[in-house]
C-alpha cells in the first residue's frame, strides 16, 4: 500500500480493471471511465481496502463478487444509485473520494495493490495493531524466558539428584547469567 499514487497509475489501473472485469452495475463502469477522464478528479480519488468511516466513498463490485453491486456513501448517507454519485462528484470535484473495489482474487492482484492507499481513518487502527503486535511479541519473549528458566532449574535439580558436580557447576553458571540479564 502506498501513501500517494500518481494520476497516471490510477488512470492505467482503471483502464485495466474495466477491460478485465464486468461490473454488476454497468453505470458504475461508466462512472469509473468518467473519473479516469479527468486528472483533477483522479487527484482526489483514492483506492482503499475498506470504505468504512469515510466521509465520501463508493463500493463497486464485479459480477464475480458476492458483495453489494454499488454503494455510495457521503456523510453517513448511503445510496445505491450511480447517478446520485455522479451528480455529487460533478458538483463537488474538490472533495476526496475513496473507492473500494470488490472482485475475484483482489488480494492477489498486483495491479490493485499498486494503487491501494491507506484509509486515513484506519491509520489509528494500524498504530493500534502495531502496538498490540509488539505487546504480543513481548509476552511471547517473556513466556519463552520463563520456560527456559524452569527447564534450567529442572536440570540443576536433576544434576543435584545425580550428584553430577560438573553438570551442576555448568548449569549454575547459566543460571547466574540468566539472573544477571
């Protein structure tokens, strides 16, 4: 995912997408063509994985997808009419528009990945996910250290039971190193 995608990349992607896939709503294909015909509009278009929590977004699905065929959302108002979306885009060309495309194997598509941008409303989620990942890693590290201590402690006990002085001294040195770290 990129933070900025060029107008040329977006235009090329839309042309590729429209040639490769058939949309559930033919009017949505016309709308994508309209967007690709204007560099000024494309500067405001952002392809994202998820369109939730965004002020102005469109969700467009191909015939090979089981998602909703078309949905336009603006300021929490949701509609399924492509003409309404077109009218809004034409009336307010200065507003950012976030588009979520749903098609077969989209997760494996390098063309789609090349134009994907980070949803600005999900940046907080990304930070939170990163923090949770670090916390999980810390917990795992601690669990491994605790396991290693218990195992070393058992080996020391076993060396004492067997009266193996050399093993006991070697394991005790390891124990001291663990306690110092």
